[in-house]
């Protein structure tokens, strides 16, 4: 099984920056996709950014060029650099891993979340 731990959240002012980190333990496969999702009370969980094993990236609609996702060289760590933060970026941010072992169904893992609060 894969376990994920997020860190790096905190309180920042509008226009500030934060970098979130995720560390995975357990087997991470070459077909794995890691990503960041965020959620606020009363809203659906939103995809923020995704990164493949080889470093290819994709972004959701919300970051609009302000965020950058990356994956460590060991493929078990992931970071989200967030710049020009705005109050509507306030959310709990979750680390996610999706992968598939041979002859088995897709596996989906989630971290516990890290709080990001952007003050007005």
C-alpha cells in the first residue's frame, strides 16, 4: 500500500507564495500519476495539477499560470509551488497517487491534507 503525507501549508497574505510537498511511501510504479487537489467546505474537490512519472504536467482551470507542479528525481516526492496567492486559493490541499499494477485494478491513494489560508 502507498501512504502519502503532505506538508507546507500555512497562512499567507494575498500575493504571497507557498510551496507544498508530498512524500509517498510504499511502491510507486512507472505508470503512476501524482496530483494535487483542493477542497473547501461546500465545494467539490477540485483538481489543481497533475504530474506523470516522467514529469509531464497538466493544470486545472484555477491556477491560471500561478502554480507549478513538479516531481522529484526519485519519483516518490511531489511539490506544488504557488505564487500570487489569492483568498479564493484558501482550501485544504490533498496529495493523490493513481497507478495500476499488472493484472490489477487502478489504485487511488490520498493524503490527509494540508491547510492553505490566504488572508485578504
